C-alpha cells in the first residue's frame, strides 16, 4: 500500500518505517514524506533514502482549512492509500481526518488512553506510574483518541528523568510502528464503528 508519512522534526519513527518498507515482502511502501516544518531533520533522511519530500507550512496558507487542503492535495498527488503521522506536531482538521479515517494512523508516546497530548514522559513520571509506553492508533478528529492498533510497555525505572524514559519508549516505538502499519496495510487491522477489528489468525 502506498504510504505517505507526515513529520515535523527528527523523523526517527519515519526512518523505522522506511527501514521496514525496504523489505520487499513488507505490505507498505513509503512513497512520500510531508513536513510542516522546512527545517525538520527527517526531510534530509528521507531524501537520502530516495524518497520524495514536500514542505507544507502553515504560515504559507491563509487559514487552517487552506493548509489542510494543501496537505490533502499532496497526499492525493503522491497517490497515498495510507497516511502515517510520525511526530507530526499539528492537529489536522476534522474534514481531512474524516476523509482519511481508517487509512490514517499515528504513534503516541504513552499507553492510551492515558496521557493524551504533550509532555507524556514528564507527566508519567509525575503521576508515579511504574509502566509507560507507546501506542499506534487510527486517527479520529479528537486528538490521541482513536482506536488502538498496537501498544508496547516499558518500565519506569527509579531515577528516570523525562529523557531517559523517552529514550526507552522511543526504542519500542520503532518496533511497534512498522508492525502496526504492516497490519493496516495488509488489512489485518481495520477500523470499524470506532473500534479496531483484527483479522482472525486463520486468514
Ligand atoms: C515520538 O516520540 C512520537 O511518538 C511523538 O513524537 C516523537 C517523534 O519522534 N509523537 P520522531 O520524529 O519520530 O523521531
């Protein structure tokens, strides 16, 4: 399935998806990367892997709707069948999300539905939870609210700070994102009536 990745920064999850897709048996192909920031480090990484990139900045458009329309047009231009948000730090409008619903996934650095939003690692430490992690989910108009496809848990260690915990979570992000995207691309995980439905193993 033709997949476009949306990023805003470093792009390490994008890089993990590109690496997985290098295997010819992997069901998704990364055909393009879109960033809302011209200086996103991930853009150079994508280019070095021979993947087409596009910068679509909010400041270049008169309204949020016009920015969303430009993203939608770029997705269509890439022939996207699946959209993978990977550290994309902007909330997409309802119209765009509803159009791509069931075909758009995101990775969130917490075990949803806990710790939606920003600063998840600092908040997990403050809350005193002993288990933390990450989730890949279908994107719905409400932020970090869509049905979960895959999760991975890590321990919160005594003495952890935001950075040590983030690094531990990031490692498992790079494992579960390719796994979850593969399930969606193969049709083994799909969104139905607000839930994720998994194919039976017999299929
Ligand atoms: C990741 O922790 C992701 O879960 C969150 O933002 C971070 C992006 O990192 N949404 P990267 O750009 O994939 O390296």
